[in-house]
C-alpha cells in the first residue's frame, strides 16, 4: 500500500506513528499517575477534615453527656427538696455552655410530694435562662422519645434530632440518662436530660469545605439528614428516602454502612447528588451518627484535566515541530534523489552530457551524487573508448572480409573449367565459415593430359591461416608445374613451409595427378582425410593411404606417392574435415560413415548434383548450430576417352 | 579441459581430459612450455580421456615437440583411441611421434 509512496511520505508517516505512540504512552501514564496522586491527596484531605470535625463534635458531645450523667448520679445518691433541685438544674444549664437546656423528668409520683408529673426544664434563650415545666397538658413528656427510649432501654441514650415543640422550641437532640430508686428493687424514677442545639452542629458541619463545592453532612442513626447545605432536607429526608427516590441501590448500601458505624471512601455515580461525586464518611461514636463529606469528581479532576490539556497541546506542538523537521530532512534527501532520477533517465536515453544536481552537503546524498558524477564521467569515457574500439573492430572485420573475399577469389569457381575436355568431369564446392577459414582447393593441367588437383586445410583460422594458405597454394602450384610426382611435390613444399615456422602452422593436403587418357592417378597425402573412391557399381571405399604427415610443421619429411587406376565411370570424392565434423544442435558429428552412406545414395547422379546435394544434406543437418569450419568438397569422375570422343 | 602432470622417473606424464580445441589448446601449450622451461625434456602425453582434438591441439603438440627437438628432448603419446586416434592417424603423427599402447609401455621405453 505504501510501497509506491515517496520517502518523505514514509518518513513522516513512521515518525508520526512512532512519536504518536510514545507521546500517548507518556501522557497517558502522566494522566494516570497525577490522577492517582491528586485522588490520594484529596482523599487524605477529606479524611482528615472528617476526622478532625468528628473529634470536635465528639469532644462537645462527651462534655454534654457528662452533665446529665453526674446529675443522674446525684439523683440516685443525694437528696434535696424541690427548691434546691430547681436551683441545681438552673446552675447546671447556666454553667455548661455546650448545653442548650436540661430537664429532670420524673415518673408520676417519682418526686417526693408531687402527685403526678413533674419535669422542671431550664433552657437558654437570648442569653437568659428560662424555666418551663414540661409536665403540662400540651407537652405530655411521657410520650416523647427522649423519655420513652432510655426508660425502655434501661440505659442512657441520644434521641433522634427533633424539633422541641413546646419545650426548647428549637432543633435539638437530647441525651437522656435514666435514674433509679435504690432499694431491694431497682425502680425507675425518671430521666435527666441535656439538650444539644443542632444549630451549633450545623455551623460546624457547614464550615467544612472540600475543593470548590465539596460539603459535609450529618445523618442520624436512622439515616435522617441532621445537617445539609440544602435546608429542606434537614429533618425532612433520610438517605434511604433519597436512595428510594433516585432508585440508587448503591446509595442505600452506603447508607446502611453509615448507620452501622462504618467508615469508607466511595464513588457516587447516581444522580442523588446531582453529578458523580466522591464521598468519605465516618461515624461519631458516642451518638452513632455519621459524618460525610461529598465533593464532585469533576472538581477533583479539574487540575488533572488542566494538566492533561496542557500536555496534549505541548505534545501536538512537539509533533508538529517534528513533522516540520522530518519534512525538511526528507526534502533534503529526496530533492537530490529526484533530480538524480531525472538525470539517470536522461543518461539512460543516451544523453551523457546531462547536468547533474550540485551536491550541497557531505552526507550520504552528497556521496551518492559524487559517485554518480564519477560514474557518468567514466561511462562517457567508456563509451568513447567503446566507440573507438567498435570503429577499429569494424575496420578489422571489413579487412577480414576483404581477406576472405580475396581468399575465395583465388579458388577456381567456374564450372565446367575445361568445357572442351570430355574425358573427365570435375566439380568443387566450398561453404566458408563465418570466420576466415583455411580450406582450399585447386586444379590445373600440368601438361596436355595430366590434371593436377589438390584439396587442403590450413590449421587455424583468420588472417594467419589465409596468408599461410595463399603461400601454400602458390608454392604448390609452382612446384607441381615442375612435373614431378605428388610425393615429391609435398616433400618439397613441406621443406619450404617448415623452415622457420616456429608457430608450427600446417596444412593437411591431399594432391594427385590424373592421367586423363589412362585414368591412372598418382597421389600423395599429407595428413588429410582420405578421399573416397566411387566405383561404377556404387561401391564407396576410402582410398588406401600411407603415413603422410601434415605439411609445413615438421622439417625433413619425405612423402610417398601412391597410385590407383580409375576405370571409366569411377570417381574420387575429396573433402575437408569440415564435412565429417559438421555438428548439429545436439552436438553430434555428421561423421565420415554417414558421409559415405550419403555418397552411396547419390548413385547415378552427376558429380555436380552429388556435391551440391551432399552439401545441402550437411547444412540441413547442422541447421541452427554455428558452423565453425569451412566445408569443402571436390569430385573428379573419369570418363573413357573413346566414349567421350564417340 | 583438465591437465594433470606427474613426474615419473624418466619422463613427465601429462594427462589431458576433455576437449582440446582453439580455445583450450593455448593452455595446454603453455603448460608444456612451462615444464620445458623448467628443464623437463621427456614427455609422455596420455590422451586416454581426451574426447576431441582440433588442428589447434595438433599444432600445440607440434610446437612443443619442435622446441624439444632443439634440446634433444622427446614427446611420446599414449592412450589414443576412437576419433582422437583417427585424427592422429590421418594427420600422420605416427610418423613423427612414438605412440604406445599403455602408459607403462611408454615409460618403460622412454
């Protein structure tokens, strides 16, 4: 997908991806860690606020509790009349600033002399101590919780907060301590009470501040809101009522834990507090109430979110800067590359004079440019030399072709060469190899009735072979014209050619002299393939040979002259090694044996048809394979003189 | 073409394997010339594993033989068979080189 995009694109993509991943990981961890830290700090803060507030409340509550407890003790052990009792109660209320009011409520006939109910109550109002007897028709103190519950439980107890209608006429909670008559039977005589004004408690709790809008609230033993910033909740709603209204199961569970006297940190996701909040709660041990602080989560995370925003902005700015840097670097790499690609294209079309971009730096791109420039110059130089070489090679080739043409031109090509001589027939054909080869043949009369003929093959190829061949051919003709026997001719030619022939160039030569009157052939062989003798009756046999060595390489050799008498119709088929050594595409040789069969197949044909036909066979045999050697054939047929005359 | 040379008691045996043509003959020639330059002057050429020999190969043998002739040295041949033997026979090398049936015979004789 990206394979065909540019380097700049890939660099930018990979840098962006990798730096994006790194940045995300770093800022993610940063966010997580700072969130944890802030959470912990705020939780610690909330906990310590709650605990210190509880301590303050607890201290007040304990001192409030002391008063009725002491008074109850006095009621059980001491004795006093009504006047003294009232005075004592008044003093107690007056001297204990934490107490809003105090009462001693007796069972009917619980106090000496009083017939029915007696419950003196002193309370504070606008700096004065006021008296009220709770034993009134309208108040009916026997039925109030602050009286009933300690009596039934048989122990001191804090009442639920209540509005003391007809008593103190404020929101309060009352601590009631029962007292008994000593004797055989412990008899309940009444309760001593101390009132705690909840206004004070509300002030204390309202002073709690966590973060911006975090606040505290207090719930009583049955979950009633004792203090809360929302005044309408106070004494009107319970945590459970709130949970019921919102359908918040979690809040209900938390409420249960709170009134069980547990403490803990919780997340509140429900709508009970308007938005997701955190809450810490802890019990006030002496009265079994629970104090909680609540603060919204978004405020808790405000700093973290701010930090995170800043980090993200910084990160994006950093990545943008990185992208600019990468683009700049990529450009500095790709610009010369692009220019170079363009230059290469031009060079590829043969324009070696194209201007290369300047290398502006010593970096890898610069090195590449320098190397490229060097390559261009070398290429230019090389092509110039190549052009020169090609020119000189072409010249040599043309010279070789001329040499080849000259070589071919010195071979007799006109057939029949002696139209008026009917007593024999002669035909020769040569298929030169691409390269200048060394095959040659010749025939001429040395006198009226003796025809000298020769076929030869010079070792090697090219100019040396053709020069050697020209020399040999000329030498042979000159020697043959002396009228000596073929063996002597070869002996003489060998002596001439071998002198100073250090490179040992040689020629294989077969030469003979046909007496056109008698059919007698004198012949001598210098290392050449033995010719075939073609009988009238189509028998094909190789000519008997002596040990004739190749001519021109070895000094001091003597060649034998052999003889054979041709009957009328007999023929000689002479060839060079190009014939049996012609190869086909499979690398197989044409072979002397196959040649011999082919000659047989042409029985009855004229010598021209025969040689041309065999040549065609060889060329079709070696079709496709490169022809590395000249292929030469020569054929002589003796025809009876009398016949030719008739 | 592979050339192996082995010094025996009274001759250097040069065994040639493969094709000896215009391309490979110069290497064979150089090999022999190096040996001659080192003073060797009796050679037994074993062509038992030679598959083909062209006129260039014949010329290389002749050149070496000619050089040895000045130093009263000598080249003999052995292992000729098949088409290679025919080439040597046609070229008339029997007349100027001693040709042995086997290497042992050649070494015994030389």
